């Protein structure tokens, strides 16, 4: 799920008003976020990242791994979760 920045703010939290958008992760992005989650022994985590310019070839820039991520908006774009 992509969370666009809130107008006139630096945050992108759904609880603060960001409207999430569906996004399909590339294989490179999937591998990077799984590696980040495994690095903290996470089973249910949120991995925040900035995509690389070449999303198919280059790994994203991992910003943080949240052990207790907010889930507001997740079910809108995670068809496997239902």
C-alpha cells in the first residue's frame, strides 16, 4: 500500500488523513522488505521504504520497520488478508 504525503505536512499516516493507494511491489522490493522484517524477527510488521528510481533493478531505501504498525487502510489493498 502506498501512503501519499498529506497536503502541507510531511507525514503520510492514514490516521492523519493520507488516502492509501494500491501498489504492486516488484520482486526486488518484496525481497528487501522481507529481509528487513526477518532482520528484526518480525512476523507482523510494517516496513516503510522509498522506492528506487529503477524499481525493478535496484533495492528500495528502507526507512524503518515498525513492530506495531497501524493497520488502518491495510484491508483496502490486501486481498489476501480477507
